[in-house]
């Protein structure tokens, strides 16, 4: 329940594409692939009503690599990069790789929903932060930030001259309306860059291909120091898999999102039955549940669960800059209901005795 990939069969359309390429020995260098921009444009318009600018869609190795390249281009060692904890643990590795340091405007819990703290975000901008690494939807809490929240961020980013790097890799795995940052008008277009891929939603992370998307000359200028060779450092197979995903994989995607929702219901039921002190939260996207087990008072929670229950989860403390959320775990439920039940049962045997 640790690594963020799904125990589901890859879509036939992707497998057929890759199989055909192998059969034709088409495994050479990646060249221009104009159909990729068109495939993403059509998908984004149909899925989210966003008219992405195909001329500003660039290929990259994957979302992590392009995030680091952007940070390398727009920051210098010691600069602060804003995040919202709890957030994807790799964000902190990306930031440290370029010598920058994280600034945190933590999410706030409203009932059972985690939300952006716009006042804390503005305070960080006022304090001089010029780069904001936004997770949208938010991994690990599964929140889809609203159009109103993102519009407010765009206005603040414009006011304080902040570059917003919106990681939207989980967007296709949303079951409430998702709003792309760059769909929100001039202020978002001038302040934002989207990094994304089909790899998370279609379960093809090992194929190594991602996208960098801008929608204004102002944003493009900010990224002028990116390596010219970035496009060619992606995988040939990964790039063609993205085309197949966006063009022909929507039926598989819809079925997968439905399965994820059913699995979430099952996970919540199992936790309620077996771990009465646990807290689970409202989710609107992703297959990564954020579970509060702090009432059990276990030190080194992730380590104990691995050693004693033999279940791999991600430590909550990995999702904040200074080890907060030590009583939480991230739990991947994109698997069979039987495996979900087995994992919860093992954890419950440990914590409930």
C-alpha cells in the first residue's frame, strides 16, 4: 500500500500501441510528435472545458524531472519554495535538489475536508516567496481545489509576482469537477505553469514521459533557462503511450475512477469496523488515502506497521517539511478489496491488540 501505482491491468489501447511499436522494432530516438499536443488539447477540452494552447505544450522526462528543471531555472540556492502540507513527499526532495528550501502554508481541516489556507498563502507571498509548488489535486488528502480557491491564488500570484507550478498529474483521477489552473484567465496564464502526465491516471509511470504547459508569453519568458534538450529526454514509448491514453483511453479511465470510488467506500467501511480510533477524510480524487492513527499513540508508526503487521505504507511525517503528521499514514487503495481488507486487518491486529 506504499508505492503510488495501481494493481489494475493497463488499458488495452496502451498495450496495443506499445506492442505494435515493439513488433515493428520502432524503438529508436524520440522525434517530433505533434499528435501528442493535439491529443492532450482534445482531452482537456472534453474533460475540463480547458482550451490548452498546443503550441505551448512541451514534452519532458516525467513530472518530477520537469519540476526540478523548472526550479533550477527560476530559483537560486537558499530561495524558498511554498508548499501546502500535507503534500506529496517528493516535493521536498525536488526543492532540496536545487538547493532551495521549503516554506509551508499548511492545509486546514474544515470538518473532514482539507482546504487551502489562502491567508497563510498570502502571508508567505508577502514574506517574499516567489515560487509556489501547488499540488492539484492534493496528494495525499485527495482534495480537488475549487475554481474559487485557484482564482484567488492566481490573483495573489499576480499581485506578488509569484510563479505557480501546478502539479496536476492526478487530475484525471477526480470524481468531482476539476479546474486546471491555466483555465482561469489572464492572471493564471501569466503566473502559472502546469506539469502533468498520463502516467498516474493510466498507470504507466515506468514509461517516463510528462508534459510542461504554459499559456502566456510572460510564463514562457520565466522558463527561458530550461534546457533545450528537455523534449528529447523523454521516452519514445512513454510519449506514444500518452497519445494512446488521451485519445483512446477514456473508457478505461472512467471505469478505473469508478473502481477507485468503490474501493474507497470499502476502505472506509473496513477502517470504521476495525480501527475505531482512526480518522479518515473526505476525498474527491486519487487513490491515496490520508489516515489519522494518532489516537493509537504509536511511535514510529510506519515502521511498526511494516515490521509487525507487514504492511507497507508511507509515513505521515514524510509529507511535511519538519516531520509533522507523525501519527498519519498514506494508504494506497488502488488494488483488490480483498487486499484492502487484509491490510486493514493486519494494521488493526497491531494497533487494537
